[in-house]
């Protein structure tokens, strides 16, 4: 039975692949003007102003059913697959998307017009003044127009490259899923906002560091001091003004409506073409490799930290339960367990990144290791505790009657037995841990999932990147399971 | 401390309650060097609780236990010191399941730095020979019968060279055909001059091995004396009834 698992897995993934290739039955477009949006399912990006406008649209009688996506690419994909009826987004990204996806079109009627500005921490007026001066210079010098000609009008290939190299850094927080303002390319993250940021950094005599995180996390990041400035096509709104400072606007944009084009049926690409587009073109497989590396590093060290914490906590609790007298430590452990097990790991990750380490510039991988390690420790300790409970108290009494101290009993008798009993549940915990690291993207780490997401944002193609990511996770978990199975076998020999 | 020179354990007015139930009521007892004391009585009379106190596995509510003239709960006297000197054998054997027979026996002397590894190993082999289980060094407890496990447990307790050995119903969890092999070992120990307290239901064994028998009932020592006095000429009504049921 065990040997057949890979075969079943291959069958499952192939089935998913066939389903993915099948793009029949996409409903025809029914949105031809802004007023048609009433009662339709409309996709927006979480935190984008389109979200606010869409929610307010139509009063009580003609409401839009707003579907919120964390990435615009996901919304576009949902639209082309017929899951939603329209997407509201800024016109430049919309045009960029449509260059890739021929089966969509932009309505001539504009949904709303708006302006973009950078965001700076609420209390940092000094930085605001400097950035505004830099933006003014940018326009006067004509650099601004050149950048726009490159990205928007496509009439030049001017790129602003940074000149200053300094220890002093200007940290830019952005969400590189918003072409042409910011997006991933073979050369890293590029776009209008990025080049503007380079100019500002030069003006301030600092070198630019880019932090790529979720759009709705940028304002937090800037306010908590994780980044100096946020540029990500931010529209000035009264709501945002309450929590952040806006620079002078540097671009104007319109929110437009993207719908399916009934006249154009998307041409089906062969599997070869799809593979080329998703993995080979511009060496896109590197995103997956980089992500896999980070996933492995984070999982491994978090599991290690989790085991250490878990052993420590379970020792305290076991000692308290058998001997008593560790009331204070035991209470601390109980509080730790209650908090960690009572809150989602994503929330814990964000709290550790944005609150605990808010004022320290700390490596994000380390943050993830700490967050997942602390989280896993709680589960490991409870698993071990149940292992301790399974030991009959007679053995512990026998140890005590021989004069052995508690720590001897623990290390020579109780722990080896508890560890062995807990091994199957522990494996389960580490399998969960590997898969849970897929939320690292929230603090801007390119893990395996995020690596696949970046490819999706470049190719507007869901199936292959997602399947590739799923297969890799599957192989990781299968590898771990078989290693532990071997270990279990060896430990079993010890007894019988 | 006015203990007689050859008194090993003195129990003075020991009382213990579990919740509302008083299990031991004001018990006093002197144990002399070389004593083999059998403790008999109906179940739930406090025999096991009493013997567990001597190994500090229970803490009395009132009274004192003196070991070589010193209060075992006296400050500065580590509980471990008392336990090293007083060995215990349990009803359920309680061998360490993750360790081989040899390591079960060697663990305490080596960990507590009583012996070097090689000394402990030699001692363990000698003890295994004594309990008739040479050749079982590398077996795990789960591979042994109950009688074999109990003999290992005795060897394990002996490895610390204790002054006193306590047995808490050592044969009650055994199949009938294995009782004999364990009793024989205990008898050999008694003949070698070991001081022992044995909680048991084996009356013939108590008769033949003990120099003193205690009859426990309702938390007190109802009657004590030589085996002849207890078994052939019982005075207490409760004891007479108990013996008539047993025989």
C-alpha cells in the first residue's frame, strides 16, 4: 500500500492538470458600462482605493458584490476564468495586464479618477519635506517625464539607475504586483515607483533597499519604522490621511473596468509553450528555487527551535505534574501555550515582525524562524507531554526509590520513552510546519508559495506554477515522512 | 538521639490521611539490623502506604521516621541519601522499559557515582547470576516473564548495596507458577542477613522467612509477634478471622 502512494499522487496531480487545461464554459461578458456593474461580482485588490469606491457604489439598490483579492493578478485570473464579471483597477496596471491577456478589454468609460502619492510615517515630517523636495527636483529636471515615457508611452528606454552607494539606506516598502509602477522582472523589481525611489535615495545620498510585501501591509510597515517610505500607487484618501503622511502627488491615474472581451477567445497554448512561459523564459524557475531554499531553511531551523522550546516546556510541565513545586514556571508555560494555541500563526508572524521587532532592522528569515519556532514549540511540548503521560508512574517511582534525582529520571527513563511514543504525532506537527511556512509572503519573504505567486503575477497563468509548487511541497512532506518512518523502525528494534 | 546501636529504622507515631480517610493511625515500630519483618493484613489496611513512607514515596502528616537515628525529613539530609540506603521492590516490578536488563541494574549506581561503569557491570552480572538470570543482560523488560522481571527488579534494588530492602507485595502480580522462583530469591536474601520488610499475602512464606510478623488492620498494627505467636496462637479477633479466611 505504502509503495503505491506516489502513483496515486501522480494520478491526482495529472487530474488537476487536465482540469486546469479545460477552459470551456466561460460565461459571456455582461458588463458594457459602469452602470452595468450593479449586482455583479467585481474583483478588486485588498487595500486599493478601487475597493473603497466599489464598496460605496450604487447605494443600497445597485450594490456591487465586491470580491477582494490580495493580488491583482488573482483578480485578473478569476475574471478570465469567468469566476467574476469585472475587475476594477488603476489604468496603467490594467493596460499592462491586457498586453499579456488578449481575451480581456478595458471599458471606455472610466470608473473614477485619482492621484498617486508616496506614504511616510505619521510623525516624520522632516523626511516628508526632503522627499517632496526630491519629487520637485525630479519633475524640474525632466527625469520624471523620461521615466513616464519609458513605462507609460513606451516611447523611450530611459532608466534611472542609482548613483549613490552608501551604508546609509533608504528603505522602500512596495508590493511588486502592480505593473508598470512596480513588478518583478528578470532584473529584480522594476517600475516607475522604483525609479522614483532611486532618484529620492540619490537626492538623500543613501542607497535604496526594496522591501516587497503585501499591499495592505505597507502602511503598517512604514509607520512601524520597518521602511522609510512606501510607494505602491497609493491614492490619497481621507481615511489613509489619518494614519499616514502623503507626499505631493507624483502621478495621476484612473480606475477602469476590465471585462472579458466577447469577440476574442483566448488562444490555447500548448503544454510546451506553457512550460516555457512559466519556467524557462527569463529563467523564471529561479523564483521557485529561491523560494524552495527559503522554505527549507525556515522549516528546518523553526523545527529545531520548536523542538528545543517544546522539550523545555514539556520538562517544566512534567516536573510540575510529578514532583510539584514549579508553580511559577508552570504558569508561564501554560500562558505561553494558551496564547500560541489560541491565535493563528499568521497573526503571530505579523505581531513578531511588526510589533516585537518593529524598531530593529532584523533579517526576515530570522523573524520567520523565530515565529514558526515559537509556534511549533507549543504543539511539540503538548505532544511530548502526552508522551510523558503515557509512561506508567511506577517507573518514575522506581527511579526515585533508587535515589535517582528527577533530572536523571527525566533524561534516562522518561524522555526516551516519551519521545518514542510522540514520534508519529511529532511528524504530523512538522508536516504542518512545512506547509504553514507558505504564509511567509506576508512579511515579504520569497518562500516556495511566494515564488510560484511571482511567476503567476508575470505570466497570468495559474495552473502550472501552482501545480509545480504543490508537487514540491508534496515531495518535501513525503521525504520527511519516509525519514521518520525509518527512524521509528530503528527505535522499535530497541524494544523487541 | 537515643536509638539503640543496632536499630536501623524507628517509626514514631506515624499518621497519614488521604482526604477524609485516615490510612495510618499513630503507628510506631522499631526495625533492628537483620530483621525480616512480614506485614500481613486485609487489603486497604494501610500496609503498602506504610512501607512507601519508609522509602519517602509518601509524606506523613504526623510522626517521625528515623533512619540510623536521623529524621529522614531533617533539613540537610537529602531524600536521595535515604533512598540510596533503602531499596524497594514493587508489586508491578516497574522496570525501566527503554533499558536493557543490564542497564536497568547499572543505571543508579553509575549515575549516582557509586561505582564506575566496569564495577557496576561486574556487580550487575554477579547479581544476575544470583537471581538465576545470567545470559539475559541484553534483553528488554518486555521480553521477560513476570517472574523474571521481578527477579531483575530485586537485582536492581540490590545493586545499590542497600541497608534495608522493602518489598511491596512482590508476588501479587505474578502467575502462580512464577511465585516460587521469586520467593526463593527473597528467602536467599533473608538467609544472607539482609534487613527486610515484606508486605505479603503468602502466609506460608511469611511463616518460614520472617522473624517478626505485623498484622495491620484499619490503619493500626493490631497484633505483632513471632510467626509462631501470630499464626499458631493469634489473640486478636480480627486476626483470627483473617487467618481463617486465608487458610
